[in-house]
């Protein structure tokens, strides 16, 4: 074929491709990508111990959680952090203590708490009324015990009400989570979430081990194990 005939044909193909490209860019420019905004979440949660944790701790620690998730530009990828509190022991008793002046009525409160802090990377592909997501997270969890022995008469030999915190410990945590948000009204979503977390070795109170002596002294045993758990939560999320 003569080159002088093939060049116009090739030129026509280039012009057609260029035109189709301009049309495609024009159509793409008219497509509105929904704006992604920061999400603030909060709710109630229940932790389900697993493995060694379940063998050493009997119960379902309940608590609350909160998190913030920020989109990267207008992409379906977000980053953020969160916080949760779970009560792992709660004991309140009216006791009668012995003193030089006789029997003294008092009240003993012992509380074991777990506080978790994490950062996360989240993938949330949809931005409509129904918004499932998945994320990876890493952080730390602290375990602490708070005790308070108070008296009806602070002038007794036992002195003023006292508060002490002891046996504090912490562990690293990592894992993944899946959740879904469903729009109730503009800016407000119902959110359900499931987490699977791995926790390193830590010490925490055994709620069944609390013992009170007649002189007001109280003792409790500490468990030590890995702290793997599932967490199930239900709450609300706000877009702003």
C-alpha cells in the first residue's frame, strides 16, 4: 500500500481517539463523587474473652467506646483512633470493722477496669446510606484496680475515707474489625461493630477472689494470661 494513502487513515484514527478521549473526560467531569467527611462514633460494647483469657476470667466485661475516623482526600481510605473502657470487676459491700471504740460500719468498693487506646486504618468503599467497612488496628490496653473504703464517721480510729490504685498493668493489642453504618437521618448513623483483638500477657483482678478481714484489710488474687478477646458494640456515628 502506498504510504501516502495509509497516513490519512492513521491520522483519522488518531483524531477519532482524541475525540473519544475528550468526550470521556467531559462525562467523567460531570460525575459527582460524594464528599467524604470525618466520622465520630460512640456506643456500648461487650468483650468476650478468648483462649487463656476465657479460662482465667469468667464473665463478659461491658463498657463504652468512642472513635474518630478521617478520610484521606476523597478516597475510600480513612485513618483515626479510638478509646474504650470495660469494667472487669465491681464489688461493693457494707462491712462492720473492729476498732478500739467497738464496731464501726463502713463501705468497701473495689473496681477493676480495662482502658484501651488504638489507632486504625479503615477501608470504607461505599458512601451512601449503607456503609460497611473493615479496618486494622494496633494499640495498648491498661488494667487497673481502684479501691475505696469509706466510713460513716470519719472521726473514727480508721481515719478519713481513703482511695488507692494498685496493680496497674498494660499490654499491647492488635487485630481487625468490621462494621456497618446505616443512615437514620442526615448526618446520623446507627453503627454495629465486631472486633477480634490479640492481647499480650497481662495481670488483672480475679473478681471472685475478694476477701475482707475484720480489721478492714481486704485481699484479692490476680490472674495472668494472654488477653485475646472478641468485642461486639452497638452505637451511633456522626458525620460532620
